[in-house]
């Protein structure tokens, strides 16, 4: 995260407080995103379709 703060302060010319706020929002979004995906999988997609989709995505990337 310190690399991201350095990038935001040097390239984007943000002050340290603004860069720390951006990094905190990013860290919070990363922490909450699995819960959102869990809700989507349980209510919309279903477990078997998720396994099929993730297997296809893994095969395409590999």
C-alpha cells in the first residue's frame, strides 16, 4: 500500500491525506467485495454455474 501512496503523491500530485483516503477506500472495497460476490452467487448464479464459469475462465487464462 505504501507504493500506492507514493504513486498517488508523486504522479497524481495528491497530498498525503488525500492519498491515504484513496488507499483506505480501496482497502475497504477489497475487504467487502467477497461478501457482495457471495450474495450474487447464492441468489443469482448458483453454485454449479459458478463452478462452470470459473472453470471456463481458468481454462481461457491458462
